[in-house]
C-alpha cells in the first residue's frame, strides 16, 4: 500500500492524464478487482479472507495516456499491474504490493481490417468475442477461441501466451500476432512492425508475448485473420486407454492432417463429461476431432483420421460427442458451474510435453496429485505434430481453511515437480502469475538469469507487476 502523501500526489497527477472519471480509489472497486479467476483467491474470499488491494485503478484511453501513467509511476516508484479481462487463472492481476491497477478495457477499438493481407489491427482492450464477431461479419475468423473468449481481451491473450481450442490448425497467440505496440516502464513506446517474419536479429515482439505485465504494457496488436471455414465437421472415437488414443493422435499429425480440434479425455474426464450424454464403456477415453475448410479437403482429412483411429483400436461414435462438446463448450463457465463450497478448491495444471514424454508425465502427475486426496481428471488438448498439452483438473475438499490451502499447495508443488522430473513444461497456456511463480526458476534453469537481467534493464525500479513470473517482489 502507498503512504497517503504519495497516493494523493499520484491521484492528482493521474487525474490530469486520464480525467477524474477514469481513476478510482473507491474501496468497493478495489475489492472487486482484488482477484481474477484464480480458484484459490476465489476460495479465500468465500472463506472470508481478505486479499491485497490496489491503491488506484486507472482506465487509460490511449497509448499516450498509458505512457504518461507509466512515467509517473516510474518517477514515484509505484507498482503497476496491467489488467486485461481479469479472467486469468494464475493471479496475474493481483495487486500483491498495492499501487496502480492499469485496466485497459477502454482501449477496445478495432482499428483496421486489412483484406488484402488478412490482418486486423486492434487496441489491447478489445474483448475476444467482440473482435471475433466483428471479423466474422467480414467473413473472417481470428482462429483464436480460448474458452475465456467472452471474458478476456487481446492484451491478456498476448500477455499470457494463451492458446485457443483450435490451436492445432490456426496456431497459438504467438503465431497469430504479427505486430505489437508496447509501452515500457519509463513510458517509451516500442512498435514491432507487422510482417509475416523477418531476419533482422531476434524477434523482439516474442520477448513481450507472455511477459505477463512484468516487462511492458501491451497497447496494440496486429493479428492474422483466416477466411471463415466453409465447413466444420466433427468426429468422435472412443479408445480403450490413453495410450492408444495418444498414439492415434500422433499418427494423424504424422500423416500431415491438421484437425482444428483434438481433445482426448482420460477415463475420469470421459465418465464425467461424456457419459452423461452418450453411452460409453467404463474406462474408455473419448477423442473429439474437428476439421475446418473446404468440403473436399475436410472429407479427405476426416477419412484419413478415422482410418488411423480404427486401426488403433477405436470405436466410432460419429459426430455426437465432439459436436456436443463444441455446442456446449461455454455452458460450464457462463455462468460458472465450478462454484465449490466450504473448504474445497479446484484448479487446473495445464502442462505441455513432446510425445515421447507425454504419457509418463500424465501418469506421474496424476499419482503425485492423487496422493493429496485430490480427485484428478484430465484431457489432452491443444495437440501438435510434436506433442501437446495435458489439462490436469483437480478438486480437493478439507474440514478447514488451512488444511484446504495446504493441500492445494501440496498438489501444485508435487504435480509441477512430477511434470518437470518427467521432462514436461509446467504451463502450456495459462501462464505463471502468482500460482507458478516459485517454480519458474526450476523450469527455466540457467536461462532464468537472462530473463532476470532483461527485467532489470527494462524495468530498473521494479514497478511492472512485481511478484509475478518468478520476478520476486519489492521491499
Ligand atoms: C473460464 C475460463 C476459460 C479459460 N480458457 C482458456 C483457454 O481456452 N485458453 C487459454 O489460453 N486460457 C484460458 N483461460 C485463462 C485466461 O483467460 C487466459 O490466460 C487469458 O489469456 C487471460 O486474459 P485476460 O484478458 O483475462 O487477462 P488478465 O487476467 O486481465 O491478465 C492476465 C495477465 O496478463 C497481464 N496483462 C493483461 N493485459 C495486459 C496488457 N495489455 N499488457 C501487459 N500485460 C497485460 C496481467 O497483468 C496478468 O499478469 C481461461 C480462463 C477462464 C476463467
């Protein structure tokens, strides 16, 4: 928290930058902004615990205003926490050292749709669904459809290196972002030109993609567009076990087929999410596939994929479970059906590994997490030619708050340790935030020192989102 003198000087000066209506010191606003979609924060609030609050919440309208706010914060050594949609799951927007929450929601313009190059230039605060619907009206899709599409914005997508449910075909946000504008801690504005690629040294924009507000504020981006697919076909296959399902996925990619959706549910996740609507054998694993494009191309891809699945022991379920998932994929979240009660808490550890390690990572993590009396269910989604991610979902319930929070921590500690031991990487799409901050150094190894040095150069006063991405805190 800021001392009252610094707070009042800052408030006065920020009012002159964004106008009095666009900065708040109201406690109710601060309480509402004190958490994101991190399940532990939500469980703590439910249990009556309080979380750190921001001193001010500021809503800039332009890159110039962002730059002025950062200059001021840098001069007064005040922490700045960028806020996108606030739907991150890792506590990235929590103002752990107070200061300013810089909320980009007013910067929500679609600036330009370039039909010739198939690009869209946007301000960082545009909400995912608003952008998608706007480009849909022009016959395009961004191809970026995370389940948080209705709650997150473009700046948040880029800051967390997010991945959409169709990333196997269209790519992840780092593939989709061609141009970027960011503001550094000292207020300087950096523009990375939108080009398909370049060979003028390292790709600077990739340094900012995934930086979670610790290096810069993202203010604008230029994203790729794709023509809306003429056809989207669904196919579902049930496998006797995880092993045969993963092997079929690997072979589908090896054959050069790129489905838009690839999701393999383990027996527990199949039982919970599929068996309530479809007749599936106990212990089986449902694979959901989708294919996008012209009818002829899609038909060939579907038939190659189906042939591979059947050769690997699958039972054909037609389009049923896959189409059902697609049509109901937001039901669980809007409004959320995840609300737990009492001292229960659930979360997801989304990890990524290459095919040679994926299955071992899955089994070892599951064992490590279940050792804490957690219910664990998983699906393999966001699959690629060389490997893919596992979405390890857990729930744990205890008699009192301190046992619940310590079980939660134990599940994370041991789950991540098992992932790293077996050669996986601890986050595929959700980022690091506060939840994974303490494991960052183990994940990066000696490379972490380089990241720290970059941080020291770009943000010598440590004002940018302190305490996140393993970047330590402030005194
Ligand atoms: C129901 C639900 C479903 C989800 N599904 C997916 C999914 O399918 N795929 C996926 O990848 N993720 C998913 N997520 C996680 C989350 O929504 C993503 O991580 C998303 O990218 C976060 O965007 P946001 O705008 O909500 O970011 P926020 O929560 O506001 O911020 C996240 C982090 O980014 C920083 N940040 C935000 N905006 C900026 C900016 N302009 N400049 C610099 N830093 C910034 C913040 O400081 C913070 O550290 C899901 C979350 C929920 C709750």
